[in-house]
């Protein structure tokens, strides 16, 4: 099960099998073997893959159909750089506003 999901995650991050092999310090044939479900990566390597691609091991192993962080990552891929910049600005504004509204001075003004 890991093979198909690993290939999908790798491609979503713009990596080739060769690039992933380089990042993990393994051979391309090892990556190919994992993606063809002929073998599985060792535990330590699986952990490295999860950290590298910010995906849960449960998702890669097929224990869960959804990884919320990976869903978020894929959703963000649909935005342009300009749109992502706007999202970040809006996020900063919302955090600033929350902080401002949570201050004791503001809460006291609301009561009066």
C-alpha cells in the first residue's frame, strides 16, 4: 500500500525517484522497489519520509485514508504565489485582531 501513496506524495512535492533517493541517502532502485510495493522502507527511513514530506506514517501505510496536514498541503498547491501572500496577510491580520480583542483593556472597554 505504501508504494502508490509514496509515489503520489513524492510527485506532489516535485521530487523524482532519484531526488528522493538522494535526500534519503538510498539507491534509486530502493525507492522504485518501495513504490512498486516489492519491498517497504525500513522504519527509520519511513520516519524520514514522513518528516521530509510532512505526512503521517498512518497515511503512508494506508491505515487512514486522510492526513489533514497533507490535505492542507495539497489544497495550498492550488493557489498562486500572489494568493498565498494574500492568505498570509489575512492570517496575520486575524491573529493581530484576536490578540487585540483578548487584551484586558479591550475586554474592560466592552463591559462598559
